[in-house]
């Protein structure tokens, strides 16, 4: 593996980790502004996650050559089931719903600790996804990193609200949220180490990643967009989702530009 690829992987995982610090800025944004922008970010995140799964991850898993179509489909299904299982066991509910969190004034500290555990596991998997994608193709790695960043922004805002409601101070909440995010770097580093000593089934891992992204988008984010708490109309939801998909498609268009 080229050292240049390893550098890109570590840089991308660091950027995703630093995204967690956006939660600090949300503390100084009025509730009215959050209510306007958060639903729109969620809509964009739906398009980005689905676009990355269907336009990048699954096609690349098929092109690697080590996995046939049936195997890719199976691993995508395994990814969906695995994320469902993890969410159920860890109470891994990334609702991104600030209104419902505000109403939970009696949120126990055990819930906040469970949220940190689930978020840390999620960030660790993000690191694996980033490294695996870059090992296949740098452009795929960039697309996957963008998808993760778009998903992380609304998630981090929700996570910080959970921690504050659970009894942590604002400074403690921001610090704990950042420490949880560093698991992304650990996941990327572990994948790099394993790739040096064994042959990773990258096709299966990409399909598994696609299944995870499909689950997050359809099980967590789409129901949130349809909930009463999200006060945006169908045209706005559709536009945001389309923007997310086009952002993924634009990467493919850029790849197909003839090199001079």
C-alpha cells in the first residue's frame, strides 16, 4: 500500500473527527435557526447516503472482481441487518430530533453514556469505511468521506443535546463528544494495519457499507423527515435529497472528464 494512500486515509478520518466540533457552534445558534436548518441538512444527508450506496459503493464492489452480483447483494443485506441489530442492542437511535430531546427533561445519565457508547461504535465503523473505500479507489474514498460528513453534521448537533440533557455541562458535552469521534481514527488505523498483514474482502466490505448507509437513510432519517417535529414541506425534502444525490453523481461526472 502506498504511503500516499495511507496519508489520505488518516487525513480523511481526522477531518471526520473534527466535524464533531461543529456541535460547539450549535450551542450559540438560536433554537429558531436550528429548527430551520437541521431538517434541511437531514434531507441532504438522505440523498448523500443513498447516492454513495447506489452510485459508488455497490458499483465498485461489483467491479472489484472478487465478488459476484449475488454476493454483493447478500453483503448489502447483511449490512442492513447488522446495523438494525446494533441499533436495537445499543439503543442506537440517531433521531436528530432536537424537539423531542428538549421534551425529555428527565433523561437519565445512563442514557447519555449509552449514547456515547453507540456513537463511539458508529465512529469506529466510519473509520473502517473510510479506509476500506480509499484502499479500493481514492475517488471512492472521497465520496464516502463526504457522505459520512453530511451524516455527521446533524448527528453531532443531536448528540450534544442528548449529553446536555443528561446532566453534562456544555464544556463536558463538547469534550466527550469529541473523544467519542476519535474512534473514527482508530477504526481507520486498524484497517490500515490489517490491510498490510492480510487480504481484506474489500468488495464484501463495500457492499456491507452500502447496506449500512441504506439502513441509516431509510430507517432513521426518512422517518424523521415524515415526523410532525420536522416542519418542512415535501418540495423542500425532495430538493434537499436531490441535492445530496447530485453531489454524489457530480463526483462520477468529474471522474469521467478526459484527462489532459
